[in-house]
């Protein structure tokens, strides 16, 4: 396995600056940049930590600027963007970039061959950079300059008088403590190196992605001084930056982390290369958060723990990737957050309040448990640890005690008000909902019915008495769902039904009424829905969120924040929907072999060429709705990766 970029590919800045790697530590922290080590986002950094106090992700160490001296000549290996110029231009010395479980940059300068590898240490806020000199006629001098940002990942640093730039010596390490109320940073090397103090600022480094997104894009980075040492052919150096004092050598830690990754990767040996890589790299989303509980990061670089994303992503990242215990523990952690029949939409980083502003998270919780029992049949475990939460959610909704949710006399779910956004299509632009979906949303109702049916199955499998009220609302739903939502003129389901009747915009949400294990629809109705989706919403990268035939359709996701939010669910393609579309197609297919071939032919680029297009071995959050379907949003999104894993497992079994 592995991705490799050649010298020519690296020199093509238009493409190489779009290709980003990310390495994580299982705590919500990461290291990340482009393959050229030229930061294009404020979110890039060599050590980004998920802190407890102050709570949140903070970019601490931005870069390690490297240069080598051979004879009288110095060669600077880094690349930065300044106003009007790239300086230095170290990418011209790159011979290749390799990426398997971590990035390796290979440099060639005359007869000098050296490589740079970067790894985060699992379970620690520690990053390691390994330099190895493979060939040279004689030893070279290595110079390294740490550049500090020390700020929230969403902000930028400017030169200031408050930064404390002095480095102090400790036991086999050095320490810098730049700001009050922020943690200090420890530096050490695998070999003896000289440190020459020389505090100064690198001003006006530019991040091109932020410029394009309409944000502030210039930053000043602080350098406390220069490390210098010699390196002979066949030797290596390891630099470590950490929030923890070193307790063992960086060389030992490197070997331990490398062994951990090698062992982990072997679990997927024998599986097709791309699905094995997706499962392996899917670990990046799995964390132990600041509360000490397991969770899922929704996407890198800027999302945290989101309930809806967690429940949708959990089956693919855990149950379908051989991590059953991890997935079950995440479900238990979220079950403990249930309140008034809801699970949080956004989980608090620290001591603050979580946000309970979604209604579908609670219903996706049932779907995730459903996937767990389908794979493990651990009904006793579900009964013991998750049964109370399921019971509380359903009964709270039925009794009308859940905020902004009521069950109608027809057994359908009505939720929200004109000013609220409680479904996954929750974007706001200029202070208003872009896709107002209050009332009866089709996928919410499909999820509700599936939850009712699954709970009755759960009662049967655990020998609990079936609640009569659950069965009553199940039967009411079956009687009224199609009558309420079916749009006979188009042969598909309305997206929302409210006071003013049906909203018949063709959107992908209706696919859940076909894909979920329990559906109240006839086979003919299911076929009508799939036909419409295939005709108007399918792209090679996923499903459009609105038909191009609709006057509100926006084909490209670009511009400032308001412009992007306006396009977010008005055409923009989401790859996570592929999982439910594939499930729906296979459910009703007469010729399953032909349908499988259709699905693979249509979406194969997502798990092949796209894996080195944006976030390496990741799948982007969204894509433009029109060709060439450029990836946008987060470079790797949990539910995108998870649902493609689930899709591939599904197709493998058919």
C-alpha cells in the first residue's frame, strides 16, 4: 500500500498545494500540512493539540524550518508563501513524497539524498520528525528552526509584546513557555545538538486556502532560535516537540509508535488495498476526548464531536472495521448524554454545555445500535447499557416532552419552527435558514419509523414486554406516511410537509425511506424514488442535495462564508449519502449483479483516485454539484469515509 508523488507532480504547485496529509494522536490533536510542507490553511501545523485548559484545539508548533549546509552552500528545504512570492522554495529539492501510514519527503541535492518523516505519538500531544541522510560524500550540517503559532486553530497570530521567547534548559530537553494560561512546550533531539538563541518573527506568512475562503490569511510566527548539528551518511536525527517532559529517548518512542502502526495495519492484510487503507486511516477520527470518554471527530481540520456525524459514521469506522468494542463504548458514552429525549448535536469540549439542537441524532442512535446487533447479536449488552436511553427517547417523544418535537395524530413527527434548523440540512446564510425544513421532514420520519420497529425487535430479542403504545404509533405511521408524503405526479416523496402542504423539491433525504431496514413503502414506490434519484441527483462523488431542475440549484460551492453556506445543501454533493443510496439500490434490485456493477462504476473514483486528490487516504466532506466535481469542505470527513467503507462491505457481500 502507499501513495507516491513524483518530482514533477510536486513541482506542479496548482495540484500539490491541494494535496494534504494529516496525522493524528487519538486525543483530538494532529499534525498536518500539504505534501510540500507549505501551509495553505490556518489549521495546518506540526503540533495541534486538543487542550483541556483552555478547552479546544490549539496550533502550538506551526513548522520546523529545515536547511542543510554542504561545504559553503546552504539549501533551505521548506516552502512558505509570502505576499507575492514563495520563499524559500524547498519544494524544488523534493524527489518524491510517499504516504502510507505517515508522510515521508525524499530530497535530492546533487549527491545528497535525505528523507524527512513525521509522526504523531498515539495517546500523547507529541510529534516526531525524523531526518535520515542516505547518501552524501561527507557529513552535512543540519539547521532547524521551530516556528511557533500558539493560538486557537480558528485564529491567527500577530507579532506581539506578550510572547515570552526565552528557551530554558531542562533534563535532556529545552522548554519554552510563550504565554500565560497556555501550556509550555518541550523540545528534544535523539542526538546532541547545539542551540543558538536568536528570537525573531517571521512576518506575513500567507495561507492561500483562507484567502480563497474569504478569511484573514496572514500570520506572524515566532522563532526562538536555531538548532544545529552535523549528520553523516547512514545516520538519522529525531526531533520531538511535546506538551510532556520526555521520559524516554525520542528514538525509542519512534520505534514504539512505528511498531504500533505496523501491527494495526496488519489487521487489514488480505483485504482490497483501498478498503484496507480506508479502514486503517479511519482510526484518525477515533479519539479519547477531554472528558476521558471515547468519541469520533466529525472532520478535519475544524470539526469537533458532533452527535449526528458520530452516529452516522460509527458503524463504518467501528463495526465494519473490526472495532466492535470501540463502537459499543462510544454508544455507551453518548447514551449517558441523553436529555429530554435528545442526544447532543455538538458535544462540549470542556465544562461548557453541549448543544441539543438537532432532532435526528437521537434517531440515528437507534440506527447505529441496529448495525451493532446485526454484526454482533449482543442483545444483552444493548439491553444492559443502551436500553434505558432508547426507551427514554421514544417515550419522551410520544408524550410530547421533547423540545420542538411532537407526534401528530397520524403518528408522524413534526419538528421545529420557521427559524430553527434541526435536521442535517442546517445551514444559515445572512442569519436565515437556507433550507427551512420545519414541519414533517421525510428522513426524520423514516428514521422515526425505523426506530419504532427496531425497538419492538429489541423487545422481542431480549424477551421484554412490547409496549402497546410503540406498536400503536408504528401502525399509525404505516397507515399515514405514504398518504402524507407521496407526490404521485413525480412518483417520489416530498421532502417536507408543513402547513402549506408538500415541498416537492427533489432532494436525497427520501432515500432513507428505502434504505433503512424498516420501511413502510411498497416496492413500486421504492423503485420510483430510486429512479428519480438516479435521474437527477447521482454524480460520481455522491448525491446532489437538490435537483439541477430546481431554480434554487447552486452548482458550485465557493466564495465567502455566506455564499458557501447558501450552496451547502442547494446542490452541493455529499458522499456520505452513497451508503444509503447503495443500500436502497441493492434492496430493490432484481438483477443484483448488474446493480452492483452500476454502483461500482458510478462511485469507484471515491475510493480510488480521490484518495490522493485532497486529504490523503481520506474522503472529502463535499463536492461541487457540477463537473469537474471539485472536492470542497473538510479534506477528510468521518461519515464520508465511514459510509464508503460500509458501501464496500455491502457490495462485497452481494
